[in-house]
C-alpha cells in the first residue's frame, strides 16, 4: 500500500530510499466505516492522511449547519490543521463519507524525521507550497466563477464525487445553496443529455 | 508611523515579527536581510500586472496593498494587506507563470520583498534556512486559511464587524467599494452596515 504514497511523494519531491524507508515505518494503516470522524482519537495529536480508498471531507460547524471546506479522495492528502503554529484548537473536523482506508502519519513522528533528513525537509516545503497554491486557487474560484460555472466545472472535473458525496455536502463545498445546487444539477445534466442526443450518441 | 527607509532599520521590525512565530536570532535576521529588497510604490501604482510573472514574495512595511482579479469587467478584491501582511500571487510566483491577478498600492506604500532567485539561494544556504523558509510558508498558509475560514463561517455582518474591529483605520484608507468587494457584500449593504456601526459607536471616530 505504501507504493501509492511513494508514487504521490515522488511526483512532488525526490527523497532517498532510506528516507522512504523511514517514512514507511511511521505510516499507520487505518480503516474507517462510513460517516466516521477521524480526529476523535487524534484529539491530542495531529495527523496527515493519505487516502488509499474512500472519500473524506473537512468541515466545521456553524450554528446548526455544516460548512464543508475540502473534499479528498484516493491519491489525495487531507489534514485538519496543517500548521504547527496551532495555538488554538483545530477549527475543522474530518469525516469519512464512505468506507475509507488511509495511510496516516502523525505530525510528531514526522517532525522527528524532519529533523534528521534534508530530503524530508524539502518534501515538507514542497507539500506546503502545494497546499498554499491550492488555497489560493480556492479563494480565486469563489470570485472567478459564477455559481453556474463553478457547478459546471465541478461536474466536469470530478464526476465521480457526485455519486459518492451527499448532495447537501457537495452544495456546501461549492458554496452554493442546496436548492440552487439541485436546480443547476438538473439543468446542466439536461443540457448535456440534449447535446448527446443531438449528436446521435447513445444516452446511458 | 515614520517611514523606514533603510533595510537596516527594517531588521528590528522583521526580527520582532518573526520572533512571534518561531525561534530566530538577530544574526539570522541580519543574514536574511541580505537577500531582501525594499520597494516603494505610489498610490494606485501596480506592483504586479495581469500577464506578468510574479518575481517577488512581499510583506507590507508601510501602506496598504490590494490584490484583485477582473472577472467580466468586474473588479473583485481578493485581499487587502496592511502593515505586516504578506501579499503576492502564489501560483505565479511558485510556478513562474503569468499572473491572473493584479496587485496594486492603495496608498503610498513600502514593501519588503524577496525575489524568486534570492529565495532559492536563501533556502539552499543552509538546512536551518530550509526549515525557517518552511516555517514562513506555513505562516502564509495559516493567514490565508484564517481568511478563508472567516469568509465561509461568518455571516456578512459578522465578518464586517470582525474586519472593522481588527482594522479600525481601514475605512479612511481604502475606498469603500474595495472593502465591500473583499467582504463579499454589495456597496449598498456595506453602507448600511457602516451606518449601523456608527449608531453603535463601535469604531473610532474620524469618519465624516
């Protein structure tokens, strides 16, 4: 299973075989059912999760509502709080949306490795940079694309998630009202179907 | 606040700033300063234009800087940076690609910057700076995540109150339409909220 994480890491930054060995040693294989919270057990320890199977969402509660800020699936990483500057409790919770398996690494053990291996220091920096870029992209998406376009882009780029994530959560993630989400989904699917019919493609 | 013209004077400012978040020595800050440059901009001058590659990571030393994107002719403010805030086009800087966003000085501004080339040199100079560099990146990420959280989790009104509470002088220094855009409220809503606040005298009084 580590090979999946190894591939992921090698795309970001090359680390030595020895460093891979040490990383592998601190990976914990975890299995969760559906709608299981990840950080209940991790109350006093932060973990970074690499998903080998399943979907996890990152969310916070506001009054009675959930605000979903991130969705991650196979081959992606997710954590509740990425910074070591946490002087406050984590705002976010992590929850599985279907049966999920992860390779999880404790921040404490990772930092111990970090102290000894320059390759891992570089990897951290590059990982952080990726997260920084992703967060900038997120901010941009909110203003760059109108609701309908955000929805269309999502349907285009992550169609698998439509079937795996409850509609209410998807709507929150895209920052769209649930009713608007339903309406747009119907309208955009119909539009797509019409296009296919007109081009004599079989409608599945 | 007096305008700090020399990098040497900036040293204290940077030392005090970084010390809040990480263990760094004065000698290390002195070393860092060798990689930095001070840049000044006039009001409304562009620090980065669409299509340009962002060559700098910046921190505002004095003044106010705005980051925005134009969507269908509409100006959408992404960030308003005051003293002590970082501001750049991350994607453009890290990928060395053409920027989609614009960065401009809202008032006469001095920023301290590190160029892409100098940053690589700094990070390669020692393990220690590889790590400190990572810590600073984490700071950037923390600030942005904080912004994203507030924008999603707070109502417009709550965000407005929170924002003004933490930036009491911002209304005098930044055109209202930009603040409204940043908070994600219509200008009319912004005016209404402002008058509500005025009634409650919750912010300092220099407003006409």
